[in-house]
């Protein structure tokens, strides 16, 4: 069996032989020093492994080979790297086709050889994820059966606010943040004011005031995991259910983050939006994600500070379709920032956008006192298949006092140490500003590999992909 990017080799092509190198070519580098008989070994570099596949093309007619060669060329044609699978063992090589194949034709049979260069020296196998709930400094063991080294991705879920995190493997250690000694005062630069998991409608009330640009109608429902529209009601233009919650304190500088899903299609129209209100229900800002087209599937992200629209971003390329991710808006002093990011199944952002705006005239200085959620449909148009909110967090943004040590993450946050890409993330976003420069990213080798995490955390997930010589 031969597959390229998951597509089988055309049935009219018969594989006669496959030639692969035992190992990628290796070049040793030496330094010859005068007066020394034996040179110093400085290291080695690995060259490109080559795979050659001898084939025959069997056509049903004498002139059929030329037609089939075109179909084979289509199978081979890829921009950039492709994955090549040689056997039924889930091992794939990242390859590029060298494009120099000549087909010799004799009657209804064509013969030739396909050559591929491997852009990585090893074959990739299965990807595994193992979950642990370790005590502080408890050693975690991960067994690797593949023959080549692999680079783990370690997701650490926090049980408490922390100032630092240490992830230690046998060949390196990654340090995040600044450890606090016993005499240090620990403060948070982002105290959590609200963390609503949207499991219930308790604390949320139907607004008795109007919303600019939409009509409040219908009602909401909660199912222990999210809040979504139960009914949109009726109304001209945009309309749908809404609910408002009062914060425990009013905030001058703040950040509001919303986890949501919005899955629409070509005919559907709908939006999910969060309004920021002062204590008198006056709007001081909003963020929204919407499908405003009834003949096209696309998404728009909008952010406002008062009446000032500072984000109006359309993604007509479909990169925000089937959206699962977050919207965020913040104000620090006179600077407003809005962010939207779509996550993949691992929680990493695959498509995002951010913009800032400075309120130099100080037109919008009212304190944040309430947040309002609103789902809306457009007139009689069908509404989205899936639309719900799973979490809303509100933080107060404060200046840390001199001489104090700040927390880098809060309970429930996920810090990721990605040894494959040599980076760290917090909740799917790049977080290298807190990476200690003495850190060394590490790899796992065949056999048992140990790992320790400090301080105590809620859970650890180790993900790795087998790599085979």
C-alpha cells in the first residue's frame, strides 16, 4: 500500500519494488589540530533520506498509458511537503517528490521509478496522550517504544494561582515565571472578578432596557455546560434572548474573555455578543461574532468602545467557520484591545486577530459594572445550527506594587511546554515572555523517561508522536 497525503496510489499503478536507505546519510565533522594525530570530532549532520519506488502502469489499450500518466502526475503534484505512507503500519514520511520521473512505454505498459526526498530524517508513527494527576515533585514515567527520539508536548492544568512552574525531564528543564521566596509578597496583576462556567442561569436576569441595534426577545437555556438560545422570539431585524449579570465590584481597568462556539452554514444568520455596561446600564463597549450573510458562510468579529468601532474584521476565507474559541476585550487606561481566536481540538489557536485603539480624547471612562450576553437572529432567516457560551471571565487589571512577585496563571489555566517547537503557551496563546532564559527543552528517548512538575498541579497531559528510524 502506498499513500500520499492519505490518498491511495491509483489502482492502475503496480509497485514492483521499494528502495529505502537504512539510515539517513550522515556526515561527520572533524577538526584537525597541528601536532595531534587524531582529529577532534565536532559533531555530525544528517542528510536527506531518499525513497525510490519502482512502478509499472498497466493500461487497457495501447494508447492508454499516456492518459494514465496524467492521472499519476495529479496524484504526485503537491505544494510543499506531503506525507508518504509505505505500509499498513501508520508510519509516514514527510517528503517532497523530485519530479524527474520518466516513463518508458511498451505497448500498454509503462515503467518508471518515483523518487521522494524525506524532509525529516525519521518516520512519524502514532500520536499518544497520557494523563496524570501527580503530587508535587512526584516523578511521572512515560514509556517510549519507537526507535528514534521524540519531543513531548506537556499540558499542565493548574489547581491554584502560581508565580512559577518547573517542568523537568532527564535531559533538560523548562522554567516559567519567577519563584517567590518566603519573604516575598505575591500579588495578582489580574484578579478574577467573575468566572462563570455558564452551567446555570442563576445570577443572570433578563434586561428591562433596550439594546442598541437589536431587540430582546425569546429566552435562554442552560444545560450544565453552556448557555444557549432556547428561542429567539420574534422581531424586526436582529432579535433574540439576552441576560445581564452585575459584577461584585465596578472596574476601571478590566479584561473580559468569552469562550463560545458558533457553527453556521450558507443559509443561516446569527450572532453572539457581549455588552459591557456601567452600573446604570449604559453601554461602554461590546464584542460580537456573527454570520451576517444568508448566501455565504463566513464570520465577522466586531469590537466597540462606546460608539467607536475599532474592529470590524470579516473572514470570507472560512478560517473562522465552525468557530470554537474565545473573544476578548480589555481597557487599561485609555488603551482598548480586542482579540478573537479560533482553537483546534488541542486548544491551540489556528486563526486569530487582534487590534488596539487609544481613546486619546477620554470619551469612554465609565467603570464596568455589568456584563450582558445576547444571541440574535435576523428577521425570519434560519439561525445557526450551534451557538452557545461556555465561560465568561472578568479580570481587574491592576498595577503590581514594586517589590512584589506577580502570579503568571490562575486556577484552571493550562500552561503548555511544547518541546517540539521550543515554546510555551498559556491557554493556547504564546507565552514566551515568562520563559526563563536558562530553560532547556528536552526530548524523550526509547525506553522509560521521567518527568517532574512543581508546584503541585491539578493534572498533566503528555502528548508525543512516535518517530522511527
